[in-house]
């Protein structure tokens, strides 16, 4: 300890000089407008540069993990959809009903009364108005409009979007519609009171239209209400897709849509 004190005492002139230099710079910066502005600009640029560099490094090291996750999700989805063939074509192994088109989410709202999603795929990627959009976890929405390189989607968190669904356990047909209350719940409609609906039941797409394949998860029943005078259940489901963290989605193209629609023309 004595040696340290002796060393500091020997270097007292240098310490005083450095202290006076620091004091001079501080006085110059704080009481001279031109120097103060220059110092602030330089410090802001340096801070911004450091932040950008830090973000770039973070993104670089996370990129491999994100790409790996997306590859796994895409592979899983491709495997699931490859098994979804129409029954009348089940004897033809070469006939696939659905094509999957991957896209990145570039804009997404979930806290408004009517929510939309924008994706990085459009007409040049074979996206068309009316196509269904899903995530690796469940239903996301339906294509609303398309340009060459982008598409806007009616989110499932949009009151105009009605999803033809069914209770997977009982095969009871129903409809899912967002009730504009919270971003992770929706209303389950038109389930007759004689059906033994249970909390925990899986609600999946019915496949009754050309928007979504059959059996894509929409959500899980977590609230049931039924009174004596009611014809249908009042029920809520917890949505399968987390709309607060959407990054990758898949647009579903029904390759047999035109053929089916031609039979349904009035």
C-alpha cells in the first residue's frame, strides 16, 4: 500500500496535468456553443454506429439459427400438406391438391379492430386473391389483394374473415370469427347444444371450401357457455397462431380449385 502511495506521489505532476486537461475540455464543450454542437454530433454518430454494428453482429450470429428453424418448419409443413389429397384422387399417387408458397411477413398488426398482414410474395410467386395463409402452428388468414411482389392478407384477427371449421373430436361443423376483443382469442359459432363440446377440444378447418385444406388447426376451446334458452353454444377458442411473433407464413394454392368451382357454378 505504501508503494502505491509513493508511486502516486511521484506522478502527481502528470495527474494534475491530466486533470487540468479534462477540466479544460469540459469547460470548452459546455460553455462554447460551436464546440458543444460538434461534440454532441460526434458522440451521437459514434453511438449510432456502435448500435448498428452491434445489431449487425447479433443478426449475423442469429441468422443461421433462424434459417435452420424456418427450414424445419417448412419441411414439417410440406410433409403435412403432402398428405392432404382429395379422396376421389387418392388412387392417383401423382396428384397433389395443394402447393405451398413460403413468404416472409414484412408488416403485421394485431392490436386494431381490423388487422392486416403484408407478405413478401405476390403475383410473380403465383399468389392470388382468396388463397389461404397458414403458419407452422395454424391458420393465419386469407389473401386480400396482390401486386407483383407483395400481398396483403386479411388476418384471422379481422371481423370480416369467417373460417369454416369443425370440432375435430366430433366432426361437428362450425365457424370461427374474431370478436375484436383480444388478439389470441376468437368466437366459435353455430355448434348445436346437443353436441358434447368440451374445453380442450381442437378446432380445425373443415375443408369445405378452396381456402384451407382440411384439418389445419385453428385453435383450442377454452371457454364454453350454454343456457337453457340457447340453441347454440357460446364458446371461445385460444388461437393456435401467435400473431405477435409472425415471421414466416405459407400461402396455400389449391390446384383443384378451378375444377371444383366449375361444378359449383349456379
